[in-house]
C-alpha cells in the first residue's frame, strides 16, 4: 500500500501489512492493559471486590457486559484517535486505517470492534484469516473495511549541501 508523506512533496511511503504475530502480540498486550484497568479502577469504583461465582449467572453477565463496554470504548477510541492504534498496537509499531489509508471514524472503529464478535463466533477462525489473506485482514477487518499496517521506519535524511 502506498501513502504520501505530505501534500507538498507527494513522496510516496510504502507500507507493509502488519503480520499476524504482531497483531496477536498487540491484542494480548491490550487485553492485559484492559484487565489491569478493570482490576484497579473500574471494579473497585462500582463495588465489585471479587469475581462472581460460576453459579451467579446474573453477576457474571453484568461483569461480562462491563468488560465488553470498557473494551469497546478502549479499542474504538484509540483506533479512531490521531495515533490510529491502541496502546498494544503502538508498542508493536502497527496502526489501523480504512482501506484507502485514512484514519478511522469512531463509528467505523466501533464497527470493527463489534465485527470481532463475529470473528469470535467462528471459533476464532475469523482472526486466523489475517495470517492467510493477501492484505492480512481478519474477518472483522473485512466487515469494517479496515487494514492494519506496519509503521514505516524513519528513513535517514540526506545531508544538505551548503
């Protein structure tokens, strides 16, 4: 995929699609961050001090709903931000765009997150698609029309002759 460095120079930047393994590592990093945030801030504020028992279906559903809400806001907010990446993606130097290379709107980033529900329902095969598709798109990327790209390395600049 080619993007342009800036409007004046129109110098193309060649970007590579993020590898399946970097995406997986970023996802696990994000999961740890969300879990840490939930444990330290959200659960104590709402008064949950222990994980509900397996037999407490209502308590488990409330907790899962809360995790889903926090994760949605985390992923959609970060992926539609100016950095175009969650904290985990930033650590691994990858970011999310639409198929034209533009920043996602919060609505499209939300669609991408909700598309992950479909990827989960396919016994995670929707995630594995990122390892085998030409543009390294998982099922939720295809649904939302998004790409996950590797940040280009900073190229050395040529010294100017005075």
